[in-house]
C-alpha cells in the first residue's frame, strides 16, 4: 500500500487564498509515465483497467497556448485541451478513465529553420487499486 499526500492551494494576487488541508489517498499501486511528443506527433499510452483508478495527474513542460495544440483523448472524451496541470481524484478519476488508454497529440507546427521544436514532455501519475473485486457474473 502506498500513500499519496495531496495539498491544494490557490491564491488570487491581492485577494483571497483558498486552501484544502492535506488529504491522503491510499493506493495499492502507482505508476509514473513520461511521454515525449515532437511537433505533429501523437502517442497512445496503456494505463490499465478503468475500474481500478482513484488518482490521475497530468502535467507537461509545454502546454497549449489557447488553440488546443497539446491535447488528449480518453474514450469518448476527445481533444481535451492540456492547457494546465490537470488532476482527477477519487470518483472523478474513475469517471474520466473509462478506457485503458490515453492518446496524446502535439499539434504545434514543425519549427522554422533555426528555431527550437515545441517538443512536449508529458507526465502522468496514476494511483490504482491493484486487486479490484471480481466483476459480478452476467445476469446477476
């Protein structure tokens, strides 16, 4: 069993601060995955069985700048814009992770000569139940 501590804090400059006390999520297993995407490249990542998840965090060193250049698809949820760190905890992780794969796409244009490519390094932290109860038999 692994414990993952989650802390949330948001502060409006010159305004209020909202914080959530530290919460601990217990998971039987976790995995950190790193995916590198060159401009114009897409990759599909195997993440496991959908009924096992209770944590998904997705972050990148390069985000969309308003035109959905970096995006991902999970099941029927297509072209989710990766414009900031994205976190799914508890039931929201189970709800969004309806498939065993996530497909990422980098739609930034190829660089002009002499420019650096907009390559994205996307990372995922996944927490899961490694021994979910068996599914009920059909018709029960």
